[in-house]
């Protein structure tokens, strides 16, 4: 059974690794992303999705240099079987789509790709680059597309060295509230 304590322990054990070529840790990135969603009035599901969106990296114990070595660990898919039995679709599906949301925004929003960090541009290439028009239409038809885009925007902004955020314990009551509400 997934618990808030198990999530906290996973962050404690694996969260200090660097976040894919960025100058912050996995835990710092997750906390910044969740904090941004909370500050912008995100509901519990969005805040929790932001907190857990890269949990697949922690589950795979991705090495700090994996991205530089051209490895896409498919973290957005790896985490789904871990979360799906315990959390509602409003949390799980945007997590599964957040990489596709980046590819989508690169295809439809002028300047988006240029604003990505160097590490995000590198991972974008490994993840398939900007979407084709057919893929754009498919993405837009997904009922969780808008939530995935909101998650993506918080994800993109959550790479600030030294940004003070609340600790993970601040977000765990939201996790606990959603556990077992699988739709």
C-alpha cells in the first residue's frame, strides 16, 4: 500500500540526486513544483501531481549523469503502476502526460522551446522532440491535457537554485487526503 510516509522515505533516500542536468536536486525540484502549484491556487490533485511528477526518476534510482549519457528512463511511464492503484486520475494522468505536454507546447507555442533550460532541451530531443500535428490533435483530445499543461508549466519553473520552499511534510496531508480516492 502506498502511504505518505513511503513517499517521504523515498524522497529521503533518493531525492538528493541531481535533477537531470540541473543544479538542483530531485527533491528540490519536486518541492518547487508543488509549491508553485500551491501558490497559484492549484487544487490538491494538481499540487500532489506536481510533487510526484518525477517520482519515476527516484524509483529507477536514475544516476545524475543519465541524461548526459543519452538515457531517457521513461520516468513518466515508470511511475504509473506505482501510483495508479492508490491515487485518482486527476493526479496520475497529468503525471503520465507531463512529457507529452512539453512536446505539445514546443509544437504549438512560439518561443516555448527556446525558453527551456539546456537540460530540458536535451531531454526533449531524447523524448521525441516537438509533436507532429497529428500528435497535437491526439494530445488535445485527452481529458487531462489541460492539467498536464499546468503541471508542465510548474515543472519548467521549478529549477531555481536556492529557492526556499516548505518541506515535504507540508505537502503530505494533501497526499494523504487523496490516497485511496482512485477513480
